[in-house]
C-alpha cells in the first residue's frame, strides 16, 4: 500500500480511537482483501489495539499479505508470549515460524502433531548448521510424563523427522550470535516450510530483539546508555577509554561494572547493586565465557535499533493525532511542564495507544528523576525520519 493511502486509513482509524476495538477491526476486515502491507504498516495498525486478542486477530488477518517478510519480527514483537504461541497454532507451526530470526522464540511443541514434529526437525537442522548449543535449555517430557533434560544433547537423529518421537513435548529457546548465523539455511527453511519466495540477502534483513523479553535491568541500562552516550558503540568505547588497547577488547564482569560507573551510570546504586550488574553481564555473555567482547556487545545494538524505531513510530502517531510536537505535549501533559511515569502512561492509555511508551519514558528520564519534561520530549523530533529510511540506515550499520 502506498504511503498516502495508508495515511488515509490510519487517520480514519484514529478518528474512532475510542470506539470498541472489535468495531475498528471489523472495519479493517471489510477491506483487508484489497490490501498488501509492509511490516511497518502492519505494526502501526497493531499499535492502535491495546487488547491482545484484537492484535492477534489483526496479525492473523494480514500475515499472508505482508510484502516484506524479512521485517516480520518487527510485527511479532507486538505480540506477547501467549499471543505468539497462539499465532503459531492458528497459522501453522512450521509455516509461520520466524525462520529468519528465531532468536528469543521459546518453543513448546507437542510431538504427537505432524506439524510440530516437522518444526522440531527443522530447528535441529538449523542448529546443526549454526551451533548445536543454540537450542538453549532443551527439555523433553515423554508421553508418560518422564522429564529428560537432555544433558547429553538433543539426539542428532531428530534432524530426520521420522526419528522425532511421536509422543511427548519438546521445548527449548533459540539463541545465536551474529557471527554464527547461517543465513542461507534460514532462507531455505523460510522458502521450504513457509512457502515464501524471496530474493533477499542477509543485508536486507532488519535484525532486532524482543525488548519485552529482556531482563528489566538490561533494558534500563541499555536505554540509559543510548540516551546519554548517543550510541551503544560510543558507550562501549567510553567504558574502555583508560584500558590498554588489547587485541580482543574484552571486559570481565568487574571491568564491566567499573566501566558503567565510569561513564556515569548510577541507576543500580543501593542494595543489590553488584547482583544487578551481574544480571546484565550474564545476559550479554551469551556463551558464558566470563568475558564480553565487542561481538557480544553487538547483540545490544538490536535493542538500540528497536528503540529508535519505537520513538519514530510514537512521534508519527503524535503528528497524525495532534499535528506537531508542541501540541502533542500540551495534549498529553494537560499543559504541565513535566510528567511522572504514572501520568505519562495514563495519558497514552487514554489515547488507546499500545506502543512501548514506558521505555520511551525511560529514554526521556535521563537523570533518573522519575519525570520527563517538555524540552526532552521535543528533542524526540530528531527521530522523525521516514521509518523505512530508518530501517535502511540501521541495516547498513557495522
């Protein structure tokens, strides 16, 4: 759908923002057969529905009418865990699994069903190509209820679907570092299992992370660094500025904590401070090596990219509804100079907007005072570039 046509639909939906969700969804259903959407367009539609059930229905309605499946994870991020599982059930496990970006997807598959055994086999083939340890915390519960933690690893024979047990439940979560990724294998699975025929390369995919699944302290620290250091790459460099320039640029847990404090981060100060830093460090140290390198740190770049897209979407929503930044703040704050988190959330809730407004508040609250100001809000306007251009710029970052 062309941008000008999409704007007309969004404007019409916003005029009825306080109408029941099902009514607005029904209106979309009447024209859905005429529409093909980009993932960014579908994501903006989902943000207009606060209840999970309606978002799921809208996702299912348009999933097979997406024109850029390489950005599909941007839309799936708007579904919670239960909703994401529900989508796999409704659309088919093997057909709708996000093969291009399976990271952070927790699977719980019933081996009695053909479709779910097929997905088990596919993921075993993928992990065999990338790294067997990418299927994290695997667990198999037999049909009789016996639990097997698969301490010796998942049987390699399961790569052949005929060898996957026809009873019981298999569950695991997929993790993968960027330098381990086999894009060809992922694309082959997307085409074979999902029937998506594309001419995309790895450089065309916008890799991102489910911010809703991140530990709260990881999200807090990452957001603070982006707000105060401009980029995560700059934060990493500042954390190591008085270190010897060793070849690998690694940091131990102690060096990581000292580096965070060196650049001014004090939001963990108080009881449990060290444990909170440890939580963030272990999240970044995905291979449990006791040190983090620039390659490990790069995983947080996906959080940075998503935050900027979220801010861009939120400002676009404000423009559509209020016209300009100043009017948007006046409407949200009811004329006051500052807003607390509670006031901020209540204002957006009244508008019926589902976007990640709590994370945006954390970005605006740079000093940790618990409030954001009109001045900080107006600075968000620098992210009002075309969302499609924003995706293109993010993909080109090293």
